[in-house]
C-alpha cells in the first residue's frame, strides 16, 4: 500500500484508540476531571507525564534544530532534560503533598490572596496558549503532508479530536490517552532511527551509532564525515557551536526553569495517590523521556548526512519523489539562483526572510518558484526545520509503513501535550477564576460544566494560534518555557522553601518577570523583527533566553518586596514547614 493509505489506516486506528479510551474513562466528578481522581498508578503516570512533556517540539522540531544548528541545538537537550530533573527533585513531591488541583490553587492558598490567584491564572493562560500554538502547528504540518490537506484543515481536524477526549474525559481521559500516545510516539520515533542507524553505521542503537564509524568503508566516524561535508559546502562544522556562551547559558537556564514551572506538567503529579508515588512516577517519566532524548541527536546527524547525499548537486528530475510532495506542502523550496539546473545546498538562508512565498508559476525544471529570494549567498535549498523527523524515513527510503508510523507518532506527540495544556486552561478558568474567585457558590456539577465549556473555548483559540503561528514549533515552545521561568518558577520555589515569602512579593515578582519577558519577546519578534540580532539584544541575550533574565528579576523583586512588607500569617508559615516535613502516613 502507498504511504498515504497506510497513514490513513495508522492515524485512523490511533485516533479510534484515543476516542475509545476517552469514552471508557469519562470523568464523572470535578476531582476526576482535574486530577483523575488521584488514583493513577506511578508507571502509568510516568508514561502520561512523558507524553505530556514530550510535545511536538520534542518529537518534530528538536532533531530538526540540531540537524541545522549542530552543537548549538544542544541547548534544548540540556535545558529540557535538566529542567525535568529540577522539577522532579525540587518541586513535584512538595506540590503533591500540598494536594491542590492546579498551580493557581497552590499560589492562591500559599499566598493567602485572591489577587495572587488571579495573577497566576493569567500567567497560566498566557503560557499555555503560547505553548499550544506550537502543538497545533505540529498537527497541521503532519496532516498537510501525509493526508494532503491544507495546514489550516489539519489544525481543524486536530481540534476536533482533542475536543472529544479532553472535554469528555478530562484529566482521567487524558491520562490514559496519553499512556497510549506515549507508546505510539516512542515506537514511531525509535523504529526509523534504528533502521537508519543500521543502514549508516551497522549499529542497531542510534545513540551508539551517533558515535560509530560509517559503513561506507571510509573508516570515518559519523560526526567526522558530517563535519567534512558541511565544511566543504561552506557551512559551519556540525560539531562547532556558533552561539555566544552567554546566550547559550541564558537559553538553557530558561528552558530548565521553564520546564520546572510548566503548569501542565506540574499538575500531573497531583494525579497519584501518595507523595512517594509522585517521586516514583517522576523517575519512570525520566526513563521514558530519555529514550527519545538520547536518540534525537543521532536522528539529527543521520538526517543532515542523508539530505546532503540525496539532494546536493541533483537536478530537479533527479530529486527523489518525497521532495515534490513536501514542496507542495509549502515547507520545502528550491530556488535555482545560478540557472545551472542543479540544486546547490550551501551556507546561508535561501529565502528572505525565511519562509517561501510561492508564485503560481513553475521553473524550467518544474520546481515551484518563489518571490522572496535571498541573493547574497549561494544556498538554493529551503527546508522547514519542523519536517526533518517526518521526512527522514522518506529521505532514507524506508518502507511506507514506517513513513505512516512516524506520521501517527507526530500526531500523538502534538495532541498529547495539547490536551494537557487545554485541561490546564480549563481548570484555571473554571476552578480558580470562577469557583474560587468570582462564583464561589458553584456546585460541583456546575463547575464541571464550566470546565468543559472553558475547554471548548480554549480549543477554538488554540486552533487560531495553530493556523496563524508566531514561529516554528520549537521556537514558539521555547518562548512558553521562558514565560514559565519568569513567572511561576520563582514563586513556586520560594513558596515551598521560604516561610518569609508573602503575597505582595509573589504578585510583584510574577508581574515583573512576566512583563519583562513578554515585552522583550513581543518587541524583537513582532514589533521590530529587523532588530532581532545579537548586536541589539540586551547583554547578548536572545528572545529565547530572556526568560532567565525575567526569572532573575522576579527573584530580585520578590526579595526586596518581602523585606518591605509584613511576614505571612503564622498559619501559612506553619503550612509551608509542614509541606517539607516527610510523614510516614503519606
């Protein structure tokens, strides 16, 4: 069967599985809707956490960034994995012991303030919608290529699926759906990686093939060969970092602290029965996450090598079939700058600014023509970073069933995180903003109804972000992590470990960190994109890394304000101490 037919079959079967699980595990109470009743097994919660955390950015975009940026792409590996360890060790067990439904719930009670709760709700909504934009774009990319529909239609289809199992099942339905989605996405990620590792290095494990010699008889190591090829083509060596040390540090730190402050990941630790189970599920999640993250650099290197071998100096007629299909999706373009009829893959951007603007005409070779050439360099190839993982099985000429499997895995990764984010938005509105602030007389049934309404509205807004995304998947997600680092991480950390931290400091810290980070990102990405260069950045810090500066400002403002304002009530200070004291009965 063709790859498209197999994709329909695989995607249809997995979607049917997700919907069946949602029907089987439908939530009947607010506790089940928000935290799955608090009875999820640690292993299941570990798999669900891994699926929730490994979004479209991890599955689709991270390997693509590493493939094109080389060593600089390591910031995502270090930041996201390091951040998860930080979350598991420093925050998750204590938050589970606090036994609240949501992060704003923790902020509101810990800081004895409805204002703090509302600010936390606004932060949750702001962060979650920024993050979900990347997920919905990932869904649209998969559908646009493999189901041959427009990206916009792909986003709408994804919205419908998420609406069904998120609104119907709540956290209970999402949890068990995410367990299934983890199994799908990790199998889909590892199978082609193992195939390609065997083809290139004769080593079955891609994480070991990454450091092995290639099987072409040259005796060269994989990275050695890749460095040589990229340098010959006028590009920086794959293993050579080009970002400044300052920017790399700030981006990595923002991703770490942002991971530890992401509300949709934190809430997963409220779904297990005991504090001990929260620690155990964190360990399982780290193992499950490591399977993908130790494979991603190998996938990136394999893809870069195969792209150079299969595309460089080829005529349009000699290009493989997958090239034209991805070209039709609008995510790949060739511009024959020197009119020699052959594709030159070189250093520098092929297009200006960076996305193809196709015309209605075709070139002499049959290629789609673009109107936004970058004429000051020799590179003629544009490849959207988000397609590398999806296109790689076709690039490596793997069987069609593997191509279809990867598409199903990409959808699983994007939808699992999208569902978790939508639930966080829903619970923030229904539980924190309505039940605990504006309409305290709501019954459980009314709150559950509002939660489902809020989830439906959130899905609609998320779809708009997916259709009109502010950047490529991993970039958008990085902004969300920066916002989480600048707003939630200091407030949660100080709320657990400082009895002196009070409501005034929490509110001032969150607002200052979020304002600085969001303002910096909006200015350089939307208001003045022409100034988005290292020479104009504060202290050489890019918009991706500004969350670290926002976090430091949050800490500084909190430290000053808490010393100028009264200490928290004695009952709150005792509550903070009790969170950190282990009890055998719990």
